[in-house]
C-alpha cells in the first residue's frame, strides 16, 4: 500500500527573533529581500525561489499573528528548506516537490509580524490585528471597515486599511509578484487540536478546495475540525480574502487559503500537518492550472482511491467538506 505524499513534522523551540532571521537567511537556494522594518523596528524579509518573472508564483506567509502562532515561522521556513532540497523526504513527496519546481516559482514571508513574535501578542507594535488590516476584498467581498474599530479589541482593524507597515509590505510584494496562489498560515487557538482552512471565493474554486481537503485528509490521517470553507463576505480585512481578490499573472484571482494547524498540538504534529497542507495547497493549485493530464493531485486521487482515514472510510464526502460543522473524532499518532 502506497502512502500519500506527506512531510514529517519536527521539534523546535522558540528562538530570539534575530536568531530566527539568521536561520532564514541561511536557507540555501532562496533570494532574500529586506522588505522593511516592523512597527517596533524588527527586520521583515521576503524570499523568492525560482524565476518569478517567467513562472507563476505561489505565495506563502507565516506569523501574521504572534502569540502562540510564532510556531508558523518554523514550519513555513522548514518548508522552504524542503522546497530547495526535498532529498530527505519520501521519494513520492520529493518527486511532487521537484515537479512543482519545473512549473512554478515561489514567494515566502515566513515572519510577517515580528512584533507579535517578540512581544508574545497577536497584534503588531501598534496593537493592530494585522489579519483585520488588509483592504477590501474587491470587487464583491468584505470591507475593511466591518472589522472592530475599538483599539482595545483583540481584532482591532487599525485606523485605516493598510495603515500598518507590515500589511503594506505584504500588499506591495503580492501586487508586484502577482501570485497564482496565496496561503496565509495560522495556528488558531492555543488549545485547538485539529486543523481547518478558510477558503476565499469558495464558489469559484470549489472543485480544487474539495481536492485539497480530500488529499490532505489522507496524507495526515485525519479530517478537518472546523469551519471551512470561508465566505468571502463574512470576515473583513483578512489577508487571505484580500489576496484572493488581487489579479494573478494568469489574469485570474489567486487561489487563496487561510490554514490553521492546531495551536494545542505538540510542535511536531502541528508542523507535520502545516507543511503537508502547504504542499497539498500547491498541488491543488497546480491541478487547477496545469493542463491535463499532468495535475499531480488528480493522479494522487486515482492512486489512493477513496478517503480512508486510519483504516476507516471517511464520513466526509466532497460535499461535506464544503460545509461547516463536520467532525474530526479520530487521530492516531503515526
Ligand atoms: Zn492567527
């Protein structure tokens, strides 16, 4: 029995931010650019891999929220290492990554909110929840102004859309690179054990959202726990919603996902699910963009058949995956 591609987790501990940046800059194969300083004066770097001028770009970012979400910095940057050199992974997983690299380039911002990382809060140095500070999801989506206006609120939207330097750096990077996909990584609550994803522009991307979840469930041996997918009209100022409304190099909107890997998990499991989710989002985007018969994720579906989780056929159908409230009752540690 073959195993679906997956990326194993790893253990790590929180380092001083400056040491983390040193680690980012040491990852081979990537081009670093200092995007600017955070509100509190910490360096924020953007990284690119491959020919961004001539190959569609896939964008991934971490740590828009600080506090317990600091862990995203580690598994997002670990994925950057694997993207350059997947030789340490299982052969099917490495092959999937090498195949993606023949058609795409990549943009990563592994630490979007160093103030939150350093100060151990969700917000940046101005007390703004950056994931409420992005602009309107034009043309037919949420408005920034729908977010909380009270500076004491944990989800304070800021004085204006893109009032914060951190969201400006992301905005300018995305507009410059015009990615075909946009992935914003989180670890939701500090207690939550499970994963979920909020998908923007659901109707437009429904088939591949379904594929993404189906394949990810098989790869990590569990199914989602939460309120995926997401309605573009319901939450304002979110990075993922804004990103989904930009224009990609293909003249379409990017395929956007806000992914949450359980904040209550040990880091090894959180990083396993998080990095595998990054891979499967990329595969599902490729399946949507590449002409048949090349889509890898379709091949994976054929190869591994129905959704089997821990030896049981998943109760989650592809329609169910599109709805809220389904269960994640079983997890068997690998
Ligand atoms: Zn978050």
